[in-house]
C-alpha cells in the first residue's frame, strides 16, 4: 500500500460488528462529535485532508462494510440499512455525546436512514444536525455513469471480475473537476483501498445501494422533508453524477435548507478543495437554528 494509506491505517482501529470488522478513525475533543460518512466506491480516507481543519472538535469516521480497510465478506447482501446499523454500533463504541453528520455520495443515504430512525424515535444516539454533499439521493435526477449501470445489470459480476487499476483510474478521474484533476498519487491510494482484500471484485454487490435508493425513496425523501432538526446541503456544482438537477430536487423537498455551492469543483469536494469543504461544512454545522 502507498505510504499515505499505511499512515492512515496505522492511526486507526477496528470495531467488531456482526458481519465483520470495521475500520474506524476518531479523535476526542469539543462536542458535538462530527461524524463523516463516505461514499461509493471509496472510504473514510477521502476525509483525511479535511480532518486537520476541524480544529478542537471531536470527530469520527469509518469505512463502511465492504469498503476500504473494513472487512469485505462474500457472499453477502450489502444494504444501506445494515450500514446504518453499523454506524450506530461504531458511534456507541466511540461517544455517548451529541453527534452531527457530514455525508457524501452513498453516505447521504445512510444519513437519511439515520434521520428516518430519529423521526421514529429509535436512533441510538443523539443526532443534532446534518450536512449532505453530492449524493444522488433523488436517483431519477442523477446522471449515472455507464459503469454504474453496467454493474447494476446482469453483466455486473463479469464487469467486476474484469476490473483493473487502469479501468478504475480512467473512470475515477472523470469525477473530478477540471480545476482540480485527479493526481497519480491519489489514484494509486484509492485503488489500493478499493482492491484491498479484492474489494474491486464485489463492486456489483456494493452498488446495490442504488436500487435501495429507489426502494426506500419515500422513506428517505420523507426524512429530508420532515426531519425537524437542522439539515443543510453542501454541493459541488461541477459534479457529473450528482448534478445540480439533484440539488434542485433537494431544495424542493427542503426549501428552507441552507445551501453552500462550490463552483468549479467536481464530485469529490473533500479531495479537491478540502480546506474549503471543511470551512463550509463547519459554517453550516454552526449556523443558528
């Protein structure tokens, strides 16, 4: 693994959960704890350059089951509902205090499931506020990449078996804004984490979260509309997948939400402009109301 990944791994720990061990990074500090949830197909490593900008705040991040340095069981039916269960387990293992969440990509749907549970009065921790960033939450408004549609199709297992570093790097680079292109070092680190324990071979299993976005749309869109606590959107406008069309739909669901738009930034704002991302997220987490 590249040195940056080794350093990230060596500073972390593993939390044992039912289906496997989960890689976790955390730091104590001022409440509320900032919970950072990553997206598909990457990992908590996405936030490494954001964390230094969180100051004295407590923070927590983890690799979802099947991603990054966490276990990647197979066969296994991966589900966002299970990922939300695992988040609850990790939060309980880390803090008993209040939590705010910053979620990106797939992590936004885990966050909305947590919000839905909170609405039902059955969330196991005190979630105070949420910031959602560049996730295709309203799937019919998103512009899915050809590889995503292939992995969801009956050809998915074959496509996953054929996946290699060159294919991944080429597709991953297309997600970045032209002002902040994917570097060779970042591509190598992301591939190392994706392919750790042959994780690239289960890409077709992990991408089932897109189908759940259709299946649970009423529940999760309802949570965005009805959750009574502060909810905000932090959106990079040059995202080719979770486009401004998705953001427009979210604004329709939650007209009063505070929104920060990042111009000239692609799908991975926490990698492209980490300081701006951190500053913007914190400003939303601290806004009155």
